[in-house]
């Protein structure tokens, strides 16, 4: 008789991340609102986002492993490529366009760039439940705490809190609808 497979916290986190990225794959319309603290100034954006699941050993994950100077690209068990085009909801002005890579290695999420930098960054992540991924990223003196939640098959919510020197600087709230 064989015993049930034992999952380590890293293995379980990687499996949850793979399922989360698979379920997130597709095209999304993201309606965002950023609140600058403490004055409360708001900025509203709409972004069209495309998410592609990345399987182990794919060229994008190998590239990401090289950026992070990982000895073995197989550390990255899955990932996602996210591209976006953002427009200011009020003015209609194009705000940004780009793409980023994510790779999962244990409980670390490797990225080719951060929210406020073009340099490679890492985030620690965990799942509060199988539908909710929580991230904590630190660089350039700032801390980015994010929660991404899948709601059924057609909706996601996100919230980001950006802090510097222990003071909250900005809150971003997002409602994303599958297209």
C-alpha cells in the first residue's frame, strides 16, 4: 500500500499559483482607481490586460531565470506573461503600455520588472484561500502589498497598498472583467 503524497508548503503554494495563473489566463478589462494618500486625490484608469499561462521550461521562464541569475531555470515551475494598455478614464489619454513576466519558484514570485521600476524584482506570496493570491514586494524603499482574488470565472478584484517609510502612500483598487 502506498502512502498519500505529502505536500510541502512550497509545493502546495506552487500548485495553487499554477492553478491561479491558469484560471487567470485570457483577456480582461480592468477598471482601476488610485487614491493618493493622505490627500485622497484620485485617478481613474481603464486597462486592457492579456494574461498568458507559462508552462515549465518555456523560453520566457528561462529568460526570467537568467535575469534573476538563478542557477537552474527549473526552479520556476510556472508563470504568466501579462501585457496591458492603459487609458485615463477621465481624459481618454493613453497612460501606459507594456508587458511583464512572472515566474513561480517555491513561495517566491520572480518578476522581470516591478510596478515602479524596470529592474527585476521578487515578491513573497501566499494564498489566503485557493482563489486569493497575496503578494508582498519591497524595492527602492517602498513596500507593495497586493491581493488578487478570482470571483467565479469572469471577475477578478485587486487591491494594492503602496507604503514608504511605514506610511501608506497610495491605494489602488481594481475590478477586472473577462472579455
